[in-house]
C-alpha cells in the first residue's frame, strides 16, 4: 500500500457505518476525502421507508455541489451503503453526475445482508471496472471491528 496524494475517497453515509470505513481509508492512504451530502433529509425510521421507495422508483436526489472535481485525481474510491439491494440514491446521483470525469475507480459498500447489485450499478453508470472492491457487513464486520484484514487486502490493490 502506498500513500497517494492523488487519490480521493468519496462516500455517502446515512448512519455512520460507511463513514467509519471511509475515514479509515482516508487515514491509511493519506488521501483527500469528501462526504456526499443529500439535500433530502434521510433521518429517522420513516425516511428509511422513503429511501427504499426512491430506490424502487429509480429516482435520483439532489446532492450538495461536490467540492472537488474527480477529474483531478488518479484514483477515486467510492463508498456506499446498500439500499433495497441496490446502490444508495445519493451515490447513484453522484456517479451519474460524474460519469466521464473519473479515471481509475475502486468501490466499497456496507450492508446488513450479504449481496447487492450496487457494484454492478456503479460499474454500469461510470462505465468503469473497479481496480479493487470491498463489501462489508455493518453488524458482523464493521461494528465488531473485524474488518481490518479485508480492508488491507482492498487497499493493497489500489
Ligand atoms: C432505505 C434502506 C434500505 C436498505 N436496504 C438494505 C438491503 O437491501 N440489504 C442490506 O444488506 N442492507 C440494507 N440496508 C442497510 C444498510 O445498507 C446498512 O445498514 C449500511 O451499513 C448502512 O450504512 P450507513 O450507516 O453508512 O448509512 C438498507 C438501509 C436503508 C436506509
């Protein structure tokens, strides 16, 4: 693993699980970091239902204007929670806006289950294959702190 100033980690996190992994990557790679901010409030139990509905309807959301241009980086590491078996709507929106502006990409996700179409969706939207990818279970791996081995293997490939 090399420290790489030309990498950026970009992520969305509703309840802090994906953020925890993004922060670890930020520290380990000493790269730039940016949180995707959804202008639509996603807090609380009712918003959970609403978020699932947004995935099913295939709508995008409005995100805060990103601070950094991914075109300035050699590597963009994108992190998302899984929503309704899919890519979260804020990350789907980010990827859609940045299509054509990314070089090399790596993907990571956190989820409560063990499968999703999130990586396939990111690959399709961006038109890029990831050089590395990492799927972590929030409860079994992130909360229990048993993820560092998988995280290091993910970072070894970037
Ligand atoms: C609207 C919504 C739908 C979700 N659907 C799924 C799902 O289909 N499969 C799954 O494994 N986890 C699902 N989850 C759980 C999140 O993916 C998981 O808790 C994740 O680690 C949360 O990341 P965050 O804390 O960064 O927001 C869903 C969460 C939300 C809010």
